């Protein structure tokens, strides 16, 4: 067994759903290098970085159908905690194996007020997932995966370990059906292809309104996307009932 195989197996023992991006790809990929500022790239965070391990967990389509709701909010928070804890476990393992390693928190910003000042996080997990070959960007500005569509959450571990990396998918997954554009309550989506098409300020204000009710994030553009696994939604009665649980 090679050292690469050993590390891959050790990561898989901690979490089976992962892929790897080449840290150098942030500087060479046309889309990412034009979108992500230099200070938000792996080698700015860790000069010794050679790989970025991207872990993923699917969002429940059943719960997603209720969004925005307290059900989706609690699910969203649970997945974020799971991703943070799991990515730290992977970083700890890599460190024990003699490599530099640091996990990046799932959400690198200070809530709604922070997003009003700067509608971005200090590291983009979706771009890491894109470079690792996990998906392509949709009209909704979210990364779409083949199996789960946009209903996936990601986290990342930056490391000096040289782990075989994936490459961006050649074929886009978005069908450009425009359901996300029509469904957006904030009218934040124009229908233009990524990286255009999203008015982040409108999206943030919508999130702020929902946060006051205790049911942020919105998630409608994710819920209606036809890409990925199909699951029959809960009854209209249940959706209506669970959406009444707000402040």
C-alpha cells in the first residue's frame, strides 16, 4: 500500500464522502482564479498547502421541501456542526501523520450583519468542491452535484499532504430550467449563468427577514432544483403546519 492509499483509507475511515482538490488549481483554473481573491486561496491560508480535502453530506430532500422552516433550520445547523467536527477530525489525523493540516469552519462569516458588510466567507467550500470534481455551478449560484443536485453541504481541510486530486467536471449539470429564478422570493436571481446572476444584497435581506422569524436560511432555490435525487415531498398539510413554527 502506498502512502497515498494509506491516507485516503484513513480519511475514508473518518468520513466516506470526500474528494480532493489540488491547492495549485486555485491559481490555474480559469473560473476560480477569476472569482476567488488571492487572500482566500489555500496557499494564502497555508503556504505549504498541496491538497484540499473536501467532505460532503447530503441535505435531506424531505426536509428541504419544507424550507424555509424551523425543520430546515435545525437540519441545516446539525449538518454544519457535523461537517465542522468531521473536518477537524480529519485535520487531526493528518497532523498526527506528520502533515500540516487545518480545517476551515463551515461558515466563515458573522451572521446576517456580517453578510451585509461583506456577502462572502473567508473561504469558499463550493469552489473547493468544484475543483475536486464534485459538481458544477447552477443558475442559482449553488454547486450542483450529480446525485443530490444542490442539496449538499461541504467543508474543507487544507493540508500539506500530497493526495491525488480530482478535476472539475467537463459537462455542466444545470438544466437552465429557471425554476430557481421563478421561485426566489427576493427576486435575487436574474437567470444569468454563474458567476453572474445573483444579487447577494437581496438574498441577504431575505435571510435577515427570515432570521427575525427564526426560520433562516431560505433555501427555495435549492428545494425546487430538478437536478439530483427525486423524493416525494411531505403532505401540503405538514408543510403548512411546520411553517407556522416561527417567532
